[in-house]
C-alpha cells in the first residue's frame, strides 16, 4: 500500500527556472514531511522538512508547501542550478510514531539543463 | 566523525549464501534504521533500533533477515539463504531524538544475488 506518491518520475527544467516537485499522501495521520535529495551512488541527503502546523517552510532556494486538506505537498527550487540534478524523495511520518518511521515516495528525477 | 558508514559498498553473492552488512552510525545518534531500496522505488523501512533495543521490524523483514546493534553502537544486518529478490540497496540511517533534521543516511550496500 503506497501511502506516499510522487506521480512524476522525471522533471526537466532549464537552469535559472523554477522546479516544482509534487507529492501526495493518503494517510491522514501523517503530520511530518521531509524532502531528500539523492545523487547516484550516494545515500539520500536531508533537504527540508515541514510539520503539519505549518503550510510553508523556506530554506534558501528551497521552499516546501503543505496543503493538508488536499494531502499534497510540493517542493519549489528557485532558481534551479545544474547541481540540483538528482532524484528527490518525499517522505512522511506520523508524529505518534515517535521513533521516526518514514514512508517514502518513489522519487522524481530532476534534470537541470543549461 | 564523517557521517554514517556502511560496509561493504557492494556485495555479489550466489543464491543461498549468507551475507552480513555493517553500519556505523554517527556516534552521538541513539537511533539507527535500516531501509531497503529497489530500482525505481523509494527506501522501504526494514527495522529500527533505539540504542541497543530493536523496537520494530517491518513485515518486509522475513525470518531470513536479522539485525543486531550490540552495545548501541554499530549495527549488522544479516540475510540468510539469499534469494534473487533480495537484490537491492540496503541503506542505514541514524538520528537523534526528534525529527527536525531527518535522518542521516549512509551510502548504502548494493547487494546483487546471482
């Protein structure tokens, strides 16, 4: 049962433009969300998080938006840079699971072109 | 401390053989997680330790899988009687209490069962 879905397996964007990555979840108990970035042959790297008490969190070029009613979150990267080319995973957890078990989406491959 | 270390990076084994992977977490992290990732999918939770106690195992973790974390430091994941379906990237992650910064993942062990 895939509770976290990233329906776009790939995204191509020009350098300097905005990248928008989407993630949908089905479990209404999820209240903490993370985005990870993964380069080939490396483990995922934490990027940004958001809890359900917020609808937006910003860190430099990265902003995550949460729409709880739609069970949808998105990651905006602006401006996109060549080094942003990677696979991005959305992950969700219920804070009641206090030990931090996360459900991950299948990932979106981002390619930033010059 | 340079992060989460996993050994080996790659393992090729014949079907039916036993394999063991090692994970060295960040020293001050009391939580340690094992995930498995197959091609085109996000990481799937396998098991979790808080210090030396294994607190939960996913139903994905069959009886052929066993994990230990003696003394709450490094952890090992053993797979007995490997099957071709065990071929995957095995990721270890560690964290401290609280979810604000997510996990720190290792680079993973790529297992190929032939």
